[in-house]
């Protein structure tokens, strides 16, 4: 998996604690090593994780090694970005996007 700096990795086992139990909204990137757009968005997510750390937690989940969570949330395309608030998915976006656009899309949840 392409590890974005400042972005924690979650697994099927740690997802509940890291995401559904988080105090802040959580942006989960469902990603895979073989996914070129996932590599494109990695620096965007790293910047977001640092710049918005007081308002948003950013994590990654490798779909190939964590099929349970991937299936539970109906993720079919990579990257899928899903925002969780109070443990519930409130927004889902598919595909890489520039930081400015991603921030605009997150305005209503952070």
C-alpha cells in the first residue's frame, strides 16, 4: 500500500476503534497498491492530515488485505474516500482529486 505520511493505516481489526470510535470526523481512504489514482492522492491526504489535524482524522485501509471492512461499506472502486461522523458514513467520494476540491467537498462535514 502507498503509505501517505501522517496518515494512519487501519485494518479490519482496528477499524472500529480507529474510525467508529473517533471523536473527530474521520476520512478513510480505501486504497490498493495496484491503484495509480491512489498514488496520485497520497500527497493530498498527507497534507490534509497535517493541516486539518485539529478538525479531521485521516486513515487508509488496504482493500486487498482487509476485505471485511471493504465489503461492509460496499467499496468497489479505488480510491474511495469515505467520511465517518460519530461512527457513521456520511459522505463517499470516488477517485483522486486536487486538495482544493477535496476541501470544498469536506466543508459540510468538518
